[in-house]
């Protein structure tokens, strides 16, 4: 908006409306603030998802003339104005959804200058004088390190740190295969696949579901789910084929992917996992009778929805710190996606696992910390009571008295992963 200080009159400069919710990198919403600033006394810059992907725009506040600076089926994920206000520095995934690079482009538009060269995830900070780049690259099987290079295209990057231990380096960590497949709606869905060198005779497979919903885990850099990455390596060592999917609502893929779960969590996102299992069956020769699933938080919610609503696809599952009734969850997060319980009861009922518990046929492990301040412990207790009332017998609840949402005690984490592994070894082998 533009405010005339003498008359008090407000006039709109730009308007963005979405049937679902406004969001995206640099645009605003629950997962981050908006990028907006002045280039000069008459020109502003901002990011918008008007085209379906977050891009840079400049606008003259006097004439109202607006120009789109970047365009394409990729996201501008970070943005800053140069000291001389002649250039933008930005991070974008224009080469591949799972690769980010750091670029420079004139504020008037034009050709990009790519300043990083490693085909990974590049987290970059400019020095105050803009002569140097400090950045953290990593690969899918090597954690982040710190590098330094001159702020020039093609400049040599010098590695500053060496953070991994000899014990970590002694194991041959896998580089999962990154691929895409068409889901039943015709959209591209990206996935990581961990292939065993010696598949178990029962040809089992396991689906890992990342948390947060709006998060990206299929990429060429080190995963923030590093424990699950290591556990997936263990599963592959034991003969399982493991898949990790950036299902509908994951970040990094633009507006349509992000808002595809509007008014129905556990709809298209669950379909993507079922379609991913179909891919495993057709391409990797896994046994459709021996498919497991596990995940935490949103991933735990998804594991519950999978076992309750797709019991013929998923034989066993581990639901960790999982939401069972979205009406009891964080309002700021849920209201964007499902509106409010009093105003959209249908959205909440078709999205909450507790209403589908009668569908359980397979084997279910639930794990939850008693002092969870995110997904409160009452959620899993209500679902447990529901399973008791339904006379279900093939489930168990592991309770962790000292743990919050993110487990911290090594003993708790060890116990949890032992239970998950025992579940899969007993039921999928």
C-alpha cells in the first residue's frame, strides 16, 4: 500500500490473492517473512507468487509501473540488495529443485551471473564489503562444511573446516538416487531411493515421510533429517528398498505443490506415497505385501493416515510424535490449511486420523514424548483410547517421559529406533 501522509489516503500498489493461503519464500506466511525494500526514492522491490513460483518484482511507487525481474518454474529462495543498489543477490533452484546456486542479477533485469559452482545446496553469506562469499555446501552423504571464495564467477572455493569424524568416514554412506515420477494427478513428484546391494528374500520396502509438511528433503545436500538418513542406510544394509518422497505440500516446488493439501491433509499427500509404492513395485521389484512406513510429526500423521486409509498398501508403520486431531493443533499453522474447526468441520474431520482408526489392519507402533509442547501428549492418548474401544490388538504405544517434540536423550533415540527396526524386521521380513 502507498500512504499519502497529507490526506491520509491509502492506495494499493500490488495485490496477491490465493484461494488457499499466501506463502512461499520471501512472500510471507507462517514459515517466514516477506522480502521488500527500497532501491531508490521511487522504486521498491518485493517477491510474489503471482505466477505460481516466488519471483522478484520492482515497482515505481509514483507511476505504479511494475516489472518482473526473474521468471520460470523455480523459486527465488533468498534475496538481498547490493550495497550500491544496482544488483540483487539471490539463491534459487533454477537448475533442479534439489540444487541451489547463488546468483547476481541487475535490479533492472538481464543476465544472471552464477557465483557458486558446486551442484549441491549452497547456503551463502556475503561479506559486508561484498568482496567475499562464505558458504556452506554439502552433499547427500557428506555434512556441511564452510568454504570461502572471492565474489566472482568461477573463483576457486577454499574449504575452511573439516567436521566429520574418522568413525563417520569409516562407513560408506549412500548417495540415494534422486528421481521424479508422475503422480495420479499428472504432477511431478520427486523422491530419493536407497537401493540395497542384497535385497532381503521377502523384498521388503520402507517409506520414510519427512515432517513439517512444508519442507524439502529430496535434494543433493545433507538432510536435516540426518538420523533418518543414517537409519535409511541401515535399512538398506539389511535388504530393504527405502523411498523418501517430497509429497504434495513440500517446499521448493512452487505454489501448486505447496497448497495441494488445502482443506484435505492426508489427501493428495497420502496419494503421492501410494503412487511412490507403485513405483517401487514396478521399477525396483519390491514385494507389495511387505511395505512399511515411518515418520515423525507430520510424517507420523501421514503414517497413521496410511495405515488407517490404505491398509492394503502399508503392512506396518511407525508414527512418531504424530498429530491425531488437527482441531487440537497449533492454530497459526492449521488455520491456513484447514480454515477453522467451527467454520470448516468437514476439512478437519477428513484430515484427522482419529476419525479413521477403524481402518487399521496392519501393525502400528506409536511413540510420543510426554512433555511434547508441539503435538501435545493428549493427542496420542485419545487415539490409544479409540483403538482400545475398537478392539484393535496389533498396535503399541511407546512413551518417553522426559522428551519434548524433538527427542534429545541418546537413550530415548536408541530405544525409539530399535523399536522401529524390530517392527519392520518382525513384520516385513
